[in-house]
C-alpha cells in the first residue's frame, strides 16, 4: 500500500471523508465540492493523528528540504502546520 493510500484509508476509518454528489459542500473559500475532508475528526484518534502528522512531515522533508518557514491558512491549515512544527 502506498503512503497516500494508507493516509486515505485512515481518513476513511475515522469517517473524516464525506461525499455528497447531490448537494456539494461549500468550502470556506466559497468553492463547491462533492467531497469534504473534516480534518477535525482525526483529533479524536491519536494513532491516526500521529500517522498523518508523520506522513505530512515526510512529505515536507522530502519535497522541501531547504524550507525555513511554514505557514497555514485558516480554517484547517493552521492545525496541520502546528503538527509539523511540533516535530
């Protein structure tokens, strides 16, 4: 299983991913999408949270080894950057 598939599986296991083809979700940006990932759900599942945090760190270290700053945007990005900074 690839890392991306493992992350997707974990998100599905904690019911973070929602699908609604008939009534798309409206994101904070105003965009409409038939898929929504409620990242707040993973906060209640420590193993899943730690796994996703680890995978996020791996990607940042691999793709951006020279990065000196990280930034997150409201609404969900701030939590993700906070996890990365803890590591």
